[in-house]
């Protein structure tokens, strides 16, 4: 039985929905209670209800940011699901190279602590003949500013590198620094990370040849999924490719996409 009054739960979820697009239903009330506990402890607030009362008096932007970050899921690993990285090498990169001779720009949306972006970089660096003289860059973004700092540091714990990162890649692309592993400078330069909210306009951002936005849409309701997909389409180059999770379907929520052959979770712009 939850101790959090429904009225206070709805205040928090409406705040999250408005500021981040995250949609939390009433059956997930336990998430609010468990994830906001460190926030109220940090600020010496007795209960989540007391936090709600304080926010009703004054919408403290710093605390609101902490709430959003606390509710953001940062589950990730190196080379997660593997298939997208195989599809990146063939057929996606050859498709991009056929359409453009410019440097390849890749966006890792909701990048968490950076493992996806660094996995993309390793995938391309391991296939030098694929790109030839063409360069690439990866921009990772996330709504959690703390996790972005970690991604920019390029440092990972032993536990994190053991999740999906082959030992050959670990030795080749990372240096051991005390109990952690840090991306080597020549490798790290391929990726940069910054804050971005997916439900806000993408003005001045892009354009990109490839966008990875995998396993992100599940946290939003249908209208917000459509908004995010349409926003992504606005920063994709005409030949651009969108990677979603294998169980996610862009065409279900946006008319701006079509399937890339029979590849699961991979889409082209519907021109």
C-alpha cells in the first residue's frame, strides 16, 4: 500500500510530463517513492508530500532538475543488443556513403553515460576500409546533466566495461586509471556529449546522417512519441537513417518514416 497520496503523485507526474515528456502511470507509483527518496534526503525534506507542498509554494528549478534526473532510467551497456552495430556496418554506412561524400554526423539521443556513442565509434574504427578517408563524429545527448558529465569524462568502472566490451577493445581504446578505465584521447575525440531535452525544439541542432534513439520512446505516451519522431525527422539529412529499438515502430506514430528494407527498428525518411 502506497503512503504517497494520489494528489501528490499526480502533481509529480504532471510536472515530469510537462518538463521531460516522461509518462508515468499510477501503477508505477512505487517508482516515484523509491527514486525521489535520495532527493528529499539530500534537502532534509521529511516526505515526498512535503516536497510537493514546497514546490507548490515555489517551483525551485534546481530541485525540479534533480527530480527529472532521479526519474530518468540510465540503463545501458557497451554494444547493447549487437544487431544495430552490425546493421550500421552493412547496409547503413554503405547507404550513407552512396548518398554523400561529406563527413558523417551521428547523433546518439538519450545517450546515458556514453556507452552507445563509444560503441558506435569503436564499430567504425574497427572497419577502416569502410569509411576510407571520410571522417565521422558522434554527438551524444541526454536530459540528465550528471550522466552527461560522466559520458564526457570517458571513464567507466570495471563492472561497466565488463558489460559488453570485448577485452581486445578495452585494451585498444581505454587506459586503466586506478580502479577505472578511461577512453584514450585519440579515441575519445570522436564523441562529444551535451544536454538536450527531446520534447523541446531542435533549432540549431544537426543535421545528421544517422540518429540512434533506441529504447527511449517506451517512456512517452503516443502524442509525445509522434512529437519526438517528427522532431528527429527535422534534423535528419534526406538520406538519413534512424535507429530505434528492435521492438519500436516509427511508422506507427509518424508518417515521416518508412522501413529500411526488412531491418528491425531501422528507418528512412518517407520521401
